C-alpha cells in the first residue's frame, strides 16, 4: 500500500513537472482515496480504459495522456461521464505528459533507444539524437520495435501492397516507413508521439541524422525523406508512447508495495 500523497510526491520529484511548458496539469488530476493498493497504468485515459480499471478494482490510474487543459475545463459530454465514474469509484488519476516523453531513465524516447541498444547522444525536443551502435538494419529495427511494443496476440492489419508511386511508403508489422536512407542507419533522431513536423527541421540534417523515428506522419514526410535520402519511421502515436509508462510501472513495482497492472487498449493510429 502507498498513500496517494506519497505517490504524488514521488512522481513530482521524479519528473520535475515545472521544467516543462505543457498542455496539461501534470501530476494528480483527480483526487481519489488516500490509500492505494492497485494502480492501473496505460497510455491514454478514456472511457474504455476507465471501465477496465474499475473491473480490476484500481485505486489509482497513471497515464501518459490524462486530462488536457491547464486552467479551466467544462464537465460536459464524455468528460462528465469519465469524471462521474472516477468519483463514484474514488479513483485517483495521475497524468504525466511531456515529462514522460523526455525523461532519460523512464521516458518514452529513452526506452525506444534502449530497445535498440543505441547510444544516447543529446536531447532533441522531448526526444534524443542517438547512435546506432548495434548496427541494426532498418528492417531489424522495425522487428525489434514490433517485439517490444506489440502484445503477443496483436495482429496488425494486412500491409498494403507496394504502390507504383515515387513517394509511396512501405509497411512492416503495421509500421509505416519511407526507406530512402541507408539500410544500416548510423545516426537516429527519436521523438515519440505527434512529432513528424520535426522531420522538417534543419537541425536534424545538420547533425547528420539519417533515420527519424516518431509516432505520426504528415504529408511532407515522403518528400523530405526522398530529398534528404534519409529514413522516416512512423510507429504510431500509441505504440511510440507505450514504453515510458511500462518503465514507470516497473519502477513503481520495485519501489512500493502495490499491485501494478498495465491495461492494453491499443490504438493503431
């Protein structure tokens, strides 16, 4: 068992919320019972997740995507129903957004690099530049991400047949890629979530990055990949931001006498 306030302090001291200009109030967002025995971890807070957490008798929820809006929000529509269930079952909600992307030990991007055995070089946005010290091929990297991120029972939708278009992507395990760079990447830029806009940044190419990994894709990515002869990988927003919450779950399980559980409600977007 852990006290709610004790958990709140641990998370605040670990993730240093004040270092980030975020879109939400990081930390405790909904106050539930004072004593916590079961914690449900997940990527995003929504009604299906809350309903599953109630089934597991969770006392608290820790997610990457919690409630967004720092100052004023209205309790109407779907948000009213979410809050009603949380208060009815006395469940606390902790949301940790950008601090969980950027953390060098438990963060989404640090964990993605750890899966690859890559050498972290320096921060970039909420991600990192890194060196592919294991010399994984692009195909091997996609295989590693597949085994690390997808549950055993997960079956990605059938990949589309290669299209006869100059800027067409390829697909592997449901991940989208523009493989216009080296088959064995040397320098990576990894930024989880909706970071495809950063692929247009000159800072990436000035530092010799040949492979960009993120969780989204926009219209310009195909042309940028072709023009710069670099690789672009879109893991999907959900999958790219699953690693950090898993790492935090493992740390809390090591540090406190609680029952942690990860609730997988995958979102292929």
